C-alpha cells in the first residue's frame, strides 16, 4: 500500500513559509535542482567502485529512491533565516498568516484541495478469532490464519476499487470484544493501513470503537479533537448501545464523525427506541464546545454550564418530551458530518419476500420498505436533512454463521442495519463515489459496509486549539514493527493474480 501511494506525484509536506519573497530562496532551490541533475546516482554510465558488489537491480532501486528524495527537496519552499529571526509566532507554525494559507493547503493537495475519505462500519459480532489472527480450521500453518485476517482487513480498509489510499480513514466498529485490549485492534488497523497514516484520535465505549487515521503530513493542520459519548442505556453492566462522536478541523473545514449502535428489534417499540436514539444523539451533543457555548449561553463557559454537563448522564431511552436536551443541533456547526454504524434499521417485509427480491437483485423494491428511507420522507424531521448514496448491494444482516456460504438466518428478515449517512452545508462540496458492502468477510452475522467520499477543503486560518501534530505514537510504532515482522516472514504478501476482485460498479451522489 505504501509503495502504491508513494510512486505517484510526490506530496510536499505543508509548512508555513516566509512572510515575503526573498532573493535567496530561488538560489537555494536551484542548488538542490542542480544537485539532482549532477548527482552520480543519475549517471547510468558511472563505473562502480572496484570493491563494490551491489548488483544493477539494487543500484537502480537506490537510484530511484535517492532521486525521489532530491526531487521532493527541489520542490519544497524553505523558511528563510531572516524570517525565522523575526520571532513571529505565526511563522513556521500551524497558525499561518493569510498570505501563506493557500501555500500550505496547495502543497498538501496539489490536486485542487481534494480530500479523499474512506469510511467503514462493521458489527464484528464479537468475532472470537478477530484478535487471535482469525483461526482457519482447514489450515494448520500458523501463517495462514494471519494472512486471511490481513486479506479481509485490506478488503475493508484498502478496497481494490480505489486507485490510491484515502487521506482520511474512519473505522467504526460495534460489538468488539470487551475482554481484549483495544490497542491490539488499533495496532492491527495501523499494520494494514501502513506507515503513511497515523492514528489521529480514537474513542471507545464498551463494545463500540471509533478510530480516525489521517495522512501523517496533515496532522499539523488539525485542531485538537473534541469527543462526546451519548449513552442509550443509563443502567446495566453491558455498554453496547451508544453514539461516539469526534469533531475536529482540518484547515478551514470542520468535521463531525459519529459511530452509533442503536436499539435492536423489529416491533414498534424497538422502532420508536431507534428514533429516540437518533434524535437524542443530535439533541444531546455537547460538542463542538465553542458552538454549543455560543448557542446556549455566550457569557458563560461550557465547563460551568450545568445543563450541558448533565446531558452526558441522561438515559437516551427517556421520552423526547421529558429528556433534558439542549435543543441545539451541534452537528449543524460542522461543514461535513459523516454518521456510520449499526443503526438496526429494519425492512417491513417478511423473510421470504426479501429473499425473493434478493434473488432478482431488486434492492430498490426492498428499500421502499426500509425504516430509514421511510423516515426520511417526513419533512421537518431530523432524518430529512441526511443523505445516503444509492444502495446496490444486498441486506447486510443477519447471516447464519453455521453455513459456509452467505445464507440469511431463517428467523430474521434480512435488513440494511449497517449504514453510512452524511450531511453537509450548502457551501460544502461532498461527493460520495462508492457505497458497497464487503461480501468476502465472513467473521460476523453482519457484513462490513464502506463508503468513499471526495471533499473539497476550505482554506482557513487555524483559530482553534491546534493539535500540533499529536497522534498515537505507540500504536504507530507497534503497527510498523508488526508490519515489518510479518513482511519478513512472507506473511500478507499480496499476489495480485490470486487476490479477490471488488465490484467495479460505483454509486455516485453529489451534493452542491
């Protein structure tokens, strides 16, 4: 994955540069350019040292690597010494002066400020082998289970329908095992995604997990992430139903990512509970702090505002009339809201009716009776403002794990429980280019669902609390070490001729 990303156009890491043009800078870059041209690495006819035994293949590999580094240096703009001596806190920091905002964002995104986002949601069903390298009964070789696990995770996070690894990767999981160390899961994700990305932030509650991986050169342009947990069950030892929320800014664009696990069940009472889960997630948000504070009580800080603090402890299954709420949809403050999870939406049909339509690939007819799609039709309801790309895949729940093929459980109506929806502002430009389920993964009674987005970032000054390049160093270190160790053993080396191919059909939904 790393090679595929790095072989393309070199990405110049953004930094704040000089306040005004200087005469020395072109000369410096020219010197580097001349170094590229005059380097002996480019001299294909240079005679090797008499004592050197490196073969031609190794020479070509090292030559390409060195030239790539030098070319990247030749393109980089350097910070002039006399600008650094001015001791302006804006120079060389994440809080750029206006003249340099476009320089930074353009250097990170030479393709026109286009950020690519991959979102995956998966109810793992407490897959017992997920942390134990996915035991395969038919294979006794210890490497085989690990290879299968890496292949499956690659199908989820690095699908073959994408030419390049996304800049922002979001992983939402539900019903993960609470007996295992959460870091083991994050290290596995880091190993699969590769060293080009880092774990920017993660949030866990009971069996829910939300992980956000970001291209490592972009972490310098992010604000400190804010997080919130909206609980759906106030009592009880099992923490399986809730919404995890993370907000942050990247350049001038604000993001809100939500991972939810709503109440299950098919009767009317369960449907009403899911509606409460959905609406209380939005109504009880205490983030972004600045927006909520400004909307509720501008003269007082949110930390001293008792209502906002008490929202975190209210049972979300309480009736909407009596539930304590801010009446402020904090999500409206964000340019891009992406909401994924096991929302447990059901189809109002019988098991046999859905199976017959699946045989015909007539998913549009199934969706006519989909719980979420019917709620979206109610104007004025909070569901109304959310969008979802066209669904062209079969229902993702519930599969019979005792069958070797993809067979739905006979006692449940197949439904689209696992969803990825989104909402933007009129000024944002979001494009959903892919929306698919991952049929090859069979660890759970749910199929993973993935969506790919393109978003044009807005340039802007960093006025919030900057993260200053913060990320999870321990996860990055362990993930890279584990990746190197498995690679040296030949584990997870992909043979393109044997890899599974993804469905090339894409669903495109454009919001203007």
